[in-house]
């Protein structure tokens, strides 16, 4: 059955790999599954057709036969369960990899998203400059603990897993701020993720869409 995911017709980041469809593309590339992409213009995201597959009007979504999924973590988890390559065979190691998936999305990502909101959505507010250091410190707290846990290991728990895929994807969002450079071990960890051939293919595919001319009309 054909796998179809949705992505922005034009990503707000211009194809730098920060849009969440990149995470799903990466997972599909890691497990060797071909897929098609349905591009969604911003104005169409809140229309009934798209809301029928994503009730909150976001991307990405995942369709395969009669299965429709939304939420990046759910999609990556589904792929990791169905195809070898993203979860260990050992039951305990598998459970730990899933735990790191949750940690990436539930613990590390929220303050990083707050930084984007503070800069781009609230940057013109009179209290924005006072709030920004507070948000940055919350990120530093998480990254300090994560860096200590990673130590000199290549990946979070043995071999590369879906936990690493999501954690690297989340940390990529903080990279433009310069905060990641304060944590050399995490910066090297992210670089290892970016160097994986599967990530390179996913990044190139997303960039190609965002640098191609828009269709006429």
C-alpha cells in the first residue's frame, strides 16, 4: 500500500528541515519505506478536507490504506513498530527507546518551542525582552541534564533508535539560537544525526520542495 504524508506547500523555515514532516521523512528513510507527499497550502490547512485527516489543521499526516495518523510522535512510533531499524529487539532496550521518544517531545521540546514563540510571536510585546532570558535558561536546564546523560556516548541508549531520531530533530530547533553551541557534546550528537544518510535524503527532499518554483496560479 502506498504511504502518503502531508507537508507544507512552502515551509515557514524555507526548507531548513525544522518542519515536522522532516521527522517523518527521516523515519521513512531509516526503515526503507517509499512514500508520496501531498503538499498543503497554508490556507487549506483549516479547511474540511485537511481537517478530516488532522483535526487540528496541522502537518504532517500519514495515510496508508485505511489507516490515517496525525502527530509526529505517533507516526514515528507506528513506523518503528511496523518496520525494523528504529527500535531494538530486546524488550527492555525497546522500552527505553520509546521513553526517549516521549522525553524528546514532552520534556525537551516544550521550552524550545517557547523560545520560538517568545521571539517571533511575542517579540513586539513590551515584556518580551524580559521573558527571553527566562525561556533561554529553561532550555539550558534541560540541555545541561541531557548532555550529562549522553556523556561521551554516540547515541542515547546503545544503537541509534527512534528516540535519537526525535531528540536530534528537537535539538535542531534550538540550533539557530546558538544555545546548542554551549553544549559541545549535544552539538556533536546532532551533527551525527544530520550525517546519517537517511537524514540527508529526508532533508534534501524537503529542501527541494521549498526551493522549487510554485505552480502557476
